[in-house]
């Protein structure tokens, strides 16, 4: 069931909310039970057989987590914890990587039996597995609340975040699950929750989905597409992914708030940032935080301890030496980003995506450490240049993220660097082609048939960039009554802030109407495949 | 900074957007309905318009149906057939409709209306295998065609971008001077008011047309024909005319057409269908065409007359040359040969 579907909006959500309101009046336990039932029904709507897998995973992790939490620190606890984590990783490997790996080996003749496994990837498996690995870590470290089974089920399966995050930690949601006030349906929660939901829905169906057209045009014809349509396609994909995923996160946060919960912020204007480090701090924040806690920090800590044990320095001055920088920054960065890349998929292109990000992050860190240490703030033109450069670099990396395979990514990059010429729309191409020598040098040729797509794509791109760079993000718009866990530090100007008045009602009503009238064209969320 | 406001205000700010959205939704649905813009049940705009036409013009007497893609819409006149035979005919051709989707449409409409015969105009170079455009269950289409679909549900099949695009291209769709016209007459024909002087030169020359091998290309045609004849209805495959010289100048296409012409009689024999090859009965001059493949209004009337004459004479027709004086000669210096 998609959030952007009539069945969700007009059947599931009203029923779930009505039942929740009634159950909330009966008692806390009834409300938690109702939420668990609704969430499992939401998941089962896709494929009931995967409910068994989800339930099995929940039972296993709850049992392991509870036992790990009770055991005293020592070898038994470590072994049980390691067993729990390995079992989760194995589950992920079986469903996500086994099929592509076997297919790869079959294609290269390393396995003679050509029978394909055809394993269907259960929806949201990465998200619910990550959430539960996080739970095991928190139980080991005695972080967060100890939940009863029913509350644990809601923590893992609560339908707004089950399929595509945000990735929750027990310390985010645990205290809310134990507070009686949470299970109360109130207009002062439903109104801002609905507002954020509508804004998120509009980001998905009115902005992200239409951007898919130039993206598809560029990627499917990567072999022949020209430089301009290729860049339009690549940057459009960066924007499509942002609006699609941040739209989903907004909807999840809005829905959670309608049911009385607060979620952590997952996106905070990543495309307004001036470097890749900053971008990752504002992009899919809960995943970045998760990767930091579970991958980056443990390795960085080990390296630090190792350096200390060898009598080496670990302070800022020491970091400015190449060897220390490589071991303390570059190595954990590459390790984390490579695994982040692999998490996104089993193809070579995802590993390259991870490595590219690792490289960019390392360069950015190196610039901070080895570059000029100036207090001088860059002017607006330099800032704008940095923001634009950052987006273009990110778009380049995302080519590997979106391409169906490494070959398509390669073709797309070739197109983006002019291997297929500029490919201007017909009338512009014809005009430039008259400058014969320059035209030959630039390999200028007019596109046939795709000119309109490129022009429409460019117009759409410019309008979308105006929204990205010119307007506050949804969290800033909702800052006064933010449904997030964290308070928003840089709210939008007061006149733009959401408030319960008729102007916002009309605006949101018009957006909702346009959303409903766009459901025919909508697709699943891009992050569902992960 | 968290601000506390009164509960009533929140109640209204929760109900407000829902009420506004509902009112706008109803208004847009009503306006689109009043403008006779079809809801989007398929990914084929022409087919959606056709379904709306069928819903609003359901014959109760046994009917002859012109089925197929744009050739059906543009090249055959159901109104002339009806006028001359005294039997009811409707045209249900839809732009870009594949043969297999025509079969799907036939299966659907044979449940809705009493079909007597099917006339299927075709060019042999058109037999391509496309993905289906039908994306909703037949039961949904049935509810729509039978008029049992509630207004709100019907509106859920509308698309805001599609509506804007429709309004922006209103003239092309609602006049007979655009190739994407859906200006149906009472029998559903879309007579094109386009001649050599007003046509698009690239369409006139059939730029970009290439040949492709026939990989099971007869299969959907045989399936369609069989699904009609099995119900003891008449199936006529009408091979429509195309501009002289266009196909012949494209070697790959010539081979493709030859191969298909060789396979066709056997295929039609297998399903009990009748084939009428207009190219063997007449030569249509350039003045009868709207582009290299589609006839204009006068051309369509002449082709329909040819079909009627063929049936009347039991196939014993003298070869004729057809010209369409109303559209004259073209600006592309191509004269009727």
C-alpha cells in the first residue's frame, strides 16, 4: 500500500486513525495493540507471505536483544550479540545479495547450473533489519528503554517508517512508546501532521514524479544521448531522488504525528550545502547517523586506540600528517561509504557509488585539515558556486546509483563529458552547426525527437532548483509546530510558517487536490527497492 | 520554539484542507466531464476518448464495429456504411492501439454491445508487438461503460497534468485538422481535414520508417480474428492504401511488407476471416491522403465506397484510380499519378 494511493488515504488511514482513537480511550495497551495490528496489516497488504519473515525477524531480535540486555558484560554477552548481528546480516545477504551474486557467477560461467534463484526482495527488509541491529547494539550498551514485546513490535513495524525509514533508534521512540499521552488523537497533532503529510505528498507526486521523464530519457538512451540532455537527466535524478525520499520522510513524520509520535528529521536542505561532508550531514540523516554509530565510530575508535597503544599522537595537530589522516579519517570513511554503497544494492555500480562518495568525503576532509585555515567567510557568489558545484558532483556520483548496471553508468558518464556531442534542441543545434569549425570541434549536433524532452526537462529543472534554493524546507515551514523530535533551529520567516489559519487550509487543500489528481501517474518510491 | 494554540483552530485547520481539496476535486471532475474530456483508464489517450464515446453512444441494435488504430478512426467512414447499408455501424478506432489491445477491446465491448461484424483496417507495416495500454481491470471498465461508476471514482481516473495538456492542445484534439484529433462524428469517425497542402512534410514522406522482422507478428491478428469468428461474427481485414512510392523507396520496409503479405492469407484462412486489399483494387492519389498512410475525409469516403462496392459486387471489381478533388494537389510538388 503506497502512501500516495486512494486505498491508503481513504480506507486504511481513516480506519486506522478511528480505531486508534477508540483504542486510545480504552487504554494504552489497546492502542499499542491496534497500532501493531494496523502496521502488520499495512505490511501484509504487499505480500502476506513476507509477514512470516517480518514476524520471525521481530521474534528473534526481541529474544536476542532482551537476553543481551540482561546478561552481564562478558564473553557470553558478546557472543550472543555477535550471533544476533550476524544472523541479521545473513538474512539481508540471503535476500538482497545472493540472487545477484549467483547470477553474476552464472553469467561468467563460474557456476554451471544456470537455474536462476529469482529471490523476491521483501519490502523494507534493509530498514527493519537495520532498525533491529541498532536495537541489539542499544541493548548491549544499555541505551534506551526496555520495551515489552508489543511495544517492540510497534517500534519495528510502525507503518509510517517500516518501508523506507527514517531509521529509528530505541532512544528516539522508546520514551514515546512508554508515555500515556502519546496514545491520544488530538487536533493539535493531527492538523500539523496532516499539513506535513500533504507537503510531503506534493513533493513526491507533483515534483519528484514528473522529473522522471528527462531522467528516463537520458539513462535509457545513454549510448547516444548528448551532453546537455545527459546533464539535465543526471541533475534531474538528483532532484527527483531528493523530493521523492524527503517527501516520503515528511509523509512518515506527518503520519507519525497524526498518531501522536515524533520522528527524527531525515532531510535538512542537503542541496543548499557547500560540500559533500555537509551534504551527508543533511541527507538521509538517520542513515548517516546509523552508519556513523555502527561503522565509522567503532573503526575510528579502534584506530585511535591502536595509535595510542603505539604511542602515536591523536590530536588535531597529529591529524595534519598524511599517515594519521589516512588511518584516522580516510580509512574509516572509505570503509563506511563502501558498505553504504553495498547496502544500496548488489551491483558493481553501487560499490563505485560508495567509493566515489568516500573519495569526495576524504578530499573534503583533507581540504579542511590541510587547506588554508582562513576565518574569512566566502561571499555570496563563491557560496553559490560551491553549492552548485556540490550538487553537480553529487549528481555525478548518483549516476552510479541510478544506472541499471555499470555499463549504463559508464555510457552516461561518457555522454555527460561530451562523448556524444552537445545534442542541442533542433533549432539551436542547427544555428550552432553553421559555425562549422567550432561545430566540428564541439561535435555539435541537433537532437532529433528528444529536443522537446530536453527543453521541458530544462524548464522543469530550473523551476525545481528555484524551489530547492529559493524556498525553506518543509521542516523550516513547520518549525513553530514541528512534528519532529528535534526543534528546528533555522525556521522560515514568520509569514511563511505553517499555522492553523484559512490561508494554509486553502493552500494545502489545493495541493491535496492536485496530488489526488496526479495519482494516475505516480510510481513507487525510489527507496522502496532498498 | 513550540507554540501552543487553541484546539478549535486546529480542528478547523485539519478539516479545512480536506474540505477545500474535496470541493476542488469535485469542481475539476465536473468541469472535465462537462468539457467531455475522458478519464484516463489506459495509457492511450485516444482509447480513453473512445471508451467515453462508447459509454455515451451505446447502440442497442446489432452493430458493425470498425476496430483498430488510427487507420480505423481516419480511413473508414462508419456513417457512410450505415447510410448505404441501413445497418448500424460505429467506429471505435483509437490512435496507436496495437492488434492485441484491439482484441482486448473487442472482448470488452462484445460484453457491452451486440456486435454483428468487425472491420479491421490495417497496414502490413504496422504489425508491431506493443506492451498493453490497459492498466485497469475489465470489471472497472465495465462499471464505467455501463454508467455504474460513481462520479467521485470516475474523477479518480483523471490526471491534473493530462487535463492541463489537453486544454493546451484543445485545438489539435477538437478540430479535424490535427493528426491527434478526437473530433468524433455521430458514428465515431474522425474524418481528417488535412490534405497535401496542409500536411506535415515528415509525415508525408514517412521519415524514420524502418523494417523489422515478423516475430510472431501474425499471432495477435489471428487471435483477434478468431475471437470474432468464434462468436459467428464477420471479420474483415481491410488492407488500407498508402501513398504510392513511399514504401517502395524503403528497401527494408518493402521486404517486411512482402513477408507479411505472404504470411497473411494462411493466417486469415486459419481463423475464417476475410481480407480485402485496397491496393489491389484501386490506386489512391496523393490528394486523398493526410499523410503517407492516413486518408483524409474524402479519401476515407472513397475507401469506404470501395469496400461497399466490393461487397455489393462480390469482389468482382474493376481496378480504379481514386482522386480527391476537394484537397487538390499539394505544395510538395507531388501530383496525382
